[in-house]
């Protein structure tokens, strides 16, 4: 079996529609992240951007998301490799960049259906809170308590 293209070559030829189809709709890219200053490891928290619709798991202001939320992680081919480590290990953009196959539960492999992705526990639906629900800015210990590890199916 030939090696999968990696890096920029993995994204060559993808039009906007194909690029957007890579997104599994899990919502993890919309979570606040913490970075370990020593190791550089990135951790997802259980706090979502205020613009993430908690039911549809879609951005409520997608076209102008970076204007309305300057810290928004905008995922574009030209943002790699810098953003790869900020994406979860299950993210199709990251997997594609790394030359790895998409998992069986990915909507691209499920004729666009997100059911398997949700059943396998990869969606943030019913697992996170909006940043609007926080009472003030969490301190370091409170952020640590909001870190989420590996997710299992609901």
C-alpha cells in the first residue's frame, strides 16, 4: 500500500466543499484549551466558546467567527503545521495532515451521518458548558479541574 500524502500535499486539490466535509462536527476545536508551558502539551477543557450552539454543535457566527471571537481557532490549510497540535488527535484535519486514515466513525466514511461519531463519544454535545455560564474567569486550579481526558461513549 502506498504511503498517504502528508503535510501540505495531503490538502492539495481539496476545494472548499471537500475541506469543510473533512470536519466531523465534534465541536472539540471550539473548546477552550490549556497549554502546558513546560511540555507544550495541549489539553481540552469542558468549556466551549459562547458561539458554539450546544444542540447543533455548530458555530452560530461561522462566517465572522474570528471577528467576533479573536481567539477562535480558524482551521485552514495554510494554518498548518502550527495549529495541528491544538487539534484533538481524532480531528480529520490533523489526521489528514499526519497522513493517517480517518476512523470508521467519521462522517465522511458514514455517508455524511454524524450518528456513529456521536455514539462513539467524539461529540461535545451534552459534555461541555458555554463560557457564558462561567462565573467570572476561572483561576488556574479551576481551569485544571475543567480539563477533560479521553472521552468514552455516553
